[in-house]
């Protein structure tokens, strides 16, 4: 799921019995660290579903971007635990959903050799329906470009930023230019470009 999109969890309840069955269910939702430890809990959901005999009933459980975005705290994964009871039996299922953040576009041009003039071009389009606030963007590359940073107070929805810097490679070999962007209402996003520098 792309970061900033609603997450739709599709659950199939299967009744293998010969009588209709009502299942009472509970959905626990949380933001988790990459280690699996809970970072923040989202509000739980309780519901029930009646499944006809020998049939399957599908339920779609939605978690809006508005619900989880403010709770991410720099993390990119949501954890869902669904439990239910029917006719004295318990069922449960778990699902981890990775949220794919947008990326910075980083490209280079010029003469890829030591002391040759080169340019790095960074661009980003805000794909969200909300503005990004207090945005810091930085780039650097070992043997290529010393640390550079810029600040944007706001990037409006669907608005774009572009940034170009000249640099003169100092070391030969495969080198990487990396860029990161962080702001108050979005986990860090990044981008990079690899360059082969000759002597």
C-alpha cells in the first residue's frame, strides 16, 4: 500500500457447518517498528458477521490514511490482528502491511571524472492530499559532494520542488549521492544515484 492511501483489509469468513453462524469479531490495529514491536495503537474495531451454511462471507475493513498518518512516528508498517468467536470456537488471523513511501528523484549529469564539473538534480512531487510542513531536504556523497541542506516551510498537495547543485568529484570508483527529506507530518523519504567516477 502506498503511504497516504487508505488500507482496505479483505477478510473472508468461511462457515463449514450446515447451519448459519454469527461470528463476533475484534480488529486490533497498530503501527509497528521494523522489529515487530508496537509503536502506536490505533482505535480497535468490533463487528459481527453472519455467514450462511457452507458459504463464505467477505468483509472489507478500512483504515483511512487520516487514522494512521499522524501515528506513524517515522515507521512504515501497520499490524492487524483479527480475532473472532462463533459457536464456542475461536479464530484469529494476523497481517503486516508495509507502507511504501514516496521517493526523491535524484539524477546526475556532467563529466563523471575527478575534478570534472557535474550537477545533481533533485525533485519531489507531494502526492498527498495534505500539505507537507517544515520540510528539510539534504544531500551528500562521499568523495563527490559535501553535505548540503535546504528548508521549505510548506509543500502544498501536488506541488513540486526542484534543487540543483554543481559538484566536482574528488575520488575515483563507484560513488553514491544520497538525498533525504524529513518533515513534521511524514516519515523520512530518500533517493540516491550511483555514479562511476574515472581518473
